[in-house]
């Protein structure tokens, strides 16, 4: 079984997202990596002992948690990977056209993506590409694992958990955090995901 190693990012001095928030957030991310590895290890031990029995609550609970920890790990990697301290405005090109295609333009996509991000609850706003037809649509993910369209590719990934913005904004000011995220988005990194 592969063991996952935490990634490192040189993110700091972002617009509207403090270094303190980022540092705490990196620490939370490392917890997901640690727990993904731990789950795989524990499940592996049960399997080796022939105790991988579906009706056993101890085994079932460990397996059930995989979706939460794996997605918590991977989504944070996608989130930090699609932010940059030297952003450039997206004004044209392949990603600009792709994001706007289903929404009548890039600005309309942005408005919709921000609306998804402003939904009540904790989770993620993700612009997902359907590889079957090339269309990008915005999705709400509850916690880390509920709502992912199977087989779709994440293109723009925004963390909407409270830890992502509560140090920098009041709870009711989540739209300001979303605005800050969009000001720091690494569009070039997102465009690469289209390939
Ligand atoms: Fe997070």
C-alpha cells in the first residue's frame, strides 16, 4: 500500500487570505495525509489478520472513513495548487472559454461559482469538467466526499470550510473570502487540468 507524503507550498502574502490562516490550514491538511495513511495501515492489518468482515462495525467504520480522509487530503492539494501569490487576470484563452461555455460567459460562470460557494454548510465549491462532453459545471460538495460527479475532473477547487476564512473574515462575510480566493486563483494551474 502506498504511503502518502504531505506536499509543501510556498504560499504567503496572498490578497485577503492571511499567512496565519494558510499556516493553520497547511497543518490541517497534513492531518488528512496522516489519517489517510493511518486508515490504510489499520485496514491492512485487519485484512492481514483475516478480519476484513463487512458486518464487523470496527472494519466498516474504518472503510467508511476512507472517502472523508482521502478527499480531505486530495481536495486541499488541489486547492493550494490552484492559488498563487502572483496571480494574473483571466481575460481570454482555453480556460476562459471552457468555464464560460455553459454559463454564457466567464463573468456569469464566476457569479455562479461564487453563489455555489456562498451556500450554507461546510464543504467545497468545485468547477468540474465532464470528460464525456467537455462541459464544465459548478458543484457543491458537502464536507469532503458528498456530491462529486463520478469520473469528472476538478478544474477550480475552493475550500468553503470555516477554517479557510474565519480568522480573516466574519462568518457572514464569506463572499469576501470567495472574492479573495478568485483574486489569488492560479488560472494557469487550472488550465493545465483541462488537458
Ligand atoms: Fe480546508
